[in-house]
C-alpha cells in the first residue's frame, strides 16, 4: 500500500468536499491485506501534522475537527524504474482493490466520523489547496 497524504485547507472530488483536513490518495498493491489497511487507518487518524497554538506540528485531524477525503489512486503502484512507461504489475487487481478500498473506507468511518471519498475506478478531478505545503508519503 502506498498513500500520499496532504494537509489541506480544502479539497474536493466530484460533489464530495472537505474543509481543513487531510486528502489521502491511496494505491493498493498485490499482497495488501486487512491488517495493512487497519494499520494505515490508525496512522491516518492519529497522524500529527497540524499546528498547535504554538505553531508546532503536534495535532491530528481529530484534534482540529477536520475532514478526511480519501481517493483511490492505482497509479501510486506504478513503477518507472525501467523505461518511461509505468508498469502497474504491483497494482492490486480492480475487483480485489474495490473490496479492499471499500473496507478501508468502512474502517476509517468507524474510527473517524468526517470522511468523504471519491468514486472507485472512475476518472476524477481532485481539487485541493495544500496547507504548508505538508505532504507525507506512506508506504507499507
């Protein structure tokens, strides 16, 4: 599993929109399982990348009452080490990835109430205002 996590002032995909919070682009890979999903969900909810009253990066999305927008993005599994065209051999097959992504969203909503999502396996236009910018790369 790979994810790009961005601290945002606001983010939108389709009709789903959040204010201040996190945008997580998530790429599922062959071999990812429910334990990896659970680990990621816990990390995302507890990730302390928001500033406290002293300007120190010390608060989680829950601490600030922000939103989480999670978007499936299989291209994160792309490998460009050989040639100029990405290989997606490590990307989880679509049917399995859909089930795992739905499980990820379900578990995330159990942990945190303010979750929105894009639509799986569709072309999406993601809009965001990156705050900081603060961007974290998650890989497991």
